[in-house]
């Protein structure tokens, strides 16, 4: 966990909501000099209220779903803005009572005490591309849910699932499904699900085309480097590239592994480790992408599969999967850091 070291005379905490923001400003003596609830997130009115302090002011707000506009507005006004990590922050500023007024003051005092855990402010110009990528992934998961439901219908009737075709043309597969389930109600259910699946196919293809075109234009080299890793194709390379953003923001490989949820924190007391924690702190998309790459890599590269089998014999399957994913994440960090292609011999030697 990293904390922001505030050097400003005045520190401002904002308890941000979709339609309001409760503002608290604390002076160097620790006195509250402004405490105000601003309705409709009126940023112009906010600037008027903080005018006496903005010459030496740092602003902080929790990382929630509506922080983008506030970070961008502060950047335009050249105001120092710190995004606070919501999950870390919850463990710091607990209390018996909780409301917007109390939360805003706690944020301001934590900022003054250098106890604001930092979250990454993703660049505004890249957010639309990342949002498009996450939208594509959401569509893929919804399509997978529909395909699982079609399979469960067949299994409920005691039928062996009809093998899916690999091409995007699902007409032959649909014909075999309808022939296997002659009941008109089953057929109607399958037809509606398959119509949704075909619609998702079209939308996913459109999104992928736009994402690949944009990526080759702005980060073609890193995109090509990632695809040299066994198991990483177009979709996983896009996910890793846009969720990482700039590899230089990670000073060490340990911080990168922690951000990717590839390692867990420990709970220690009196010199003894009591357990692990922090499994859900980090980027879930990167954890998914690197985990998928570790599984797919074993399918395409026999030497990776052999190393995984050796790990399974000593550590068990669960720990072996975690070790492969962790080592793969470290390799990706150094690839992006040094702009080098994936070297399987070096990877296995280091692992």
C-alpha cells in the first residue's frame, strides 16, 4: 500500500456521489475552514467556495463509479487531485457513525496525515478505448452464459450436447439443435437464445475490429510483443495492454504482480504469519487475462505443459496454476519494460 505525501497547506476531502459532493477543507493547524454540501455536483460553485485556499490546495476523493469527471475538471483547473483507493480506505477510517459530512472530514484529515492510499488516475484520452474493451468482454461473458444455457437444456433432456461449430456461421449448429429437440417450446427457447448469440457475435466483431485498428495506431509495438507469449492472442493482448496502461508506473515487478492479483498479502503478529489477505485487491481484468494465458499457453506449448505437470506433482494443481500465472506475469512486466519478445528458454530457466 502506498500513501500520498501531501505537502500543501490546505487539504480538501470530497465525499463524492452521483448528484452531490460534500466538501471539507482543513487548514495547516487542523481546523476545518470549509464544510459544505454542493448539490448537483456544481463544479463552478465548488471553485468559488475553495477560492481562498486554491493557491495551495490538494483535493482527494474515493475511487467510486463517478470520479472521472472530477479528476478531469481538477486537471483542467490545474488543481492537485489524489484518487483514494476505496477498499484500502475502508480499512483505515472506520467509525461508529458514518455520513457524508463525517466522511468528507475524515478524507481531509487523512490527506493531511499522509494516510490516503493512492489509486491510479487512468488517462482521460485512453478511457474510452478501455471502456470499449470492457464492453466487448461483457458481451463475451453474456454470450457464454447463453451458450451454457443451451447446453444445460440438452443435458436436462438426457441428450449429449451437440458439438458447436468453430466458424461464426451458426446455422448448421442451430439446425442440429432443433432436430435433437423436437418439442416446439424447446425449439422456441433455443431460437430466441441463438438469435441473441448471433447478435452478440456481430457486436463483438465490430468492437474487435475498432479496438485492433486503434491499438495498432497508438501502441502497435507493445501489442505485437504481447502476442509473442504462448497463450496470448488478440483479446488477451488488448486486455493486458489497456489495463496496464503505462508499465513505467510500476517501479518494481513486485508492485506489478500485486496489482495483477498474482500475489497475496500476509497477516503477521508477534513475528508469526497468521494467514493471507488481499486476494481481491488489484485489477480483476489483469488477473483474469494472465490466468487465461497461463492455461492456454500449456495447450500450445508442450514445454510449458511439462513444467506445469512437474509443479502439480510437488505443489498440487491449484498452487501450480498460481505459480505459472505469477511467473508469466513477471515475464510480461519485463517484456513491456525492456521492449523484448518472449523467450521461452529464458522463461523456463528463470522459473
